[in-house]
C-alpha cells in the first residue's frame, strides 16, 4: 500500500515550528517598522527644509515652514500664502505610511522657520520625531541653513 499525504502529527509539527519562528520574528519586525517610519519622516523633514530654502532662493522671496506638534503636521510655502494655495505643501506625519509624532519643534522660540530670499533662515532650531522607542532630532543651522537628522535612541 502506497501512502500519500501527511499525517496529522507531521502537520502539527510543521505548524508548531512556523509559530515559533513567527513569535521570534514579530517583535523584530515591529521594531524595524518603527525605526523605518521615524527615519523616513526625519529624512523628509530634512528634504523639505532644504527644498523650502532652495525655493526661497530661486523665487527671491520668503518661504515659511510651520510645524504643528499637536497634530503632527507641518506645511511650507511662500510667506502669506493661504494653506489651501497650490504652492503650499502639507505633510501629515501622523497618518499612514508614517504614523509618527512630532514631539516638539522650536525655532527661535516658535514652531516656524522663515527662509529669506537668500535662503538664510530667521533662526536655527530643531524638530523631534518620535515613534515607539525611536527618536530622531532634525537640527537646522542658523548660519548655513543646512539641516541634518540625528538618531537619539
């Protein structure tokens, strides 16, 4: 008699092995996703600060980047433009695919930085990006206008 298929014990053994591997991999996957999301938002903020600086220089006009920590959003565009204007970009860090909190933003006492027509910021400062245990600080230099993201933990 030729035996075809698998026995119940063999199937249960394979399922147990798969369950053990999944239990080991799941926490690492969650940690990796938190790290990736926080790093992505930090890099996006750096890129958007650089873009606002370059747009201010190319337009020879002032551009503002305004952070709202409570709603984990920020927007940037020409100074005086309405938030609904097509030249204003709004980034919602708390929504998918990020799901990140902006723990705080401080640029010379407020949560906004203005780049003049030469691309020079009105003040330096920083933004804290946090998801889970991962935290990044995005720092803007008051003298050069360059920004950099640094992993805190």
